[in-house]
């Protein structure tokens, strides 16, 4: 009888260890999809002169491949320190695709998208 109870409890714990991460993963994906949809709907077109006004630590926008990103909330977390501010309010495409960045930045950047650059 004791062996049966221990076996059932062990099975329940192991089952939860498998199910909980799967639930978290699926919830995270849904939230990201909603955020991307909201970002896409709220996107706007900006001129280079409009972007150039956002050139400070407390208001930092960058341009990467004709897309505009508000990275203000990331400035303090940037592993390269103030290097992110070198092109604040300007085109940062070359620096962004430099060898110093890990591939995860290519996924992260979309969270900061605010619109497209107009010529």
C-alpha cells in the first residue's frame, strides 16, 4: 500500500515537472504574438529628422535597416555600456550587425520596434 502511494506521488510530481514548463512556454508564445500584433498595428512612419530628436540616454531611438526602434528602456541594460548611444537618433545598422552581438539580439530587437523610416 505504501509503495503504491509513493509511486502515485512520484508520478504526479514528475508529470507536473513536464507539464508546467510546457504551459509556461505556450503562454509566453501567446503573449509575444499579442505584443507583436499590437506593435504592428501601432507602427508608424518616421522621418530621419524625427528620429534624430531621440538622441539621449533617456530617449534613445535607433534605425536598423530602415526600421525604427525605441531602445530607451534597454540603454541601461546594454552589455556594451554606452556604445548603444553612439548612434542614438541615427542609423545603427552597421553597429547592430557587428561581430560583438550574439544572435539573440536579432530576436530581442523586435520588442522595441515603433515604426518604419520614410525617405
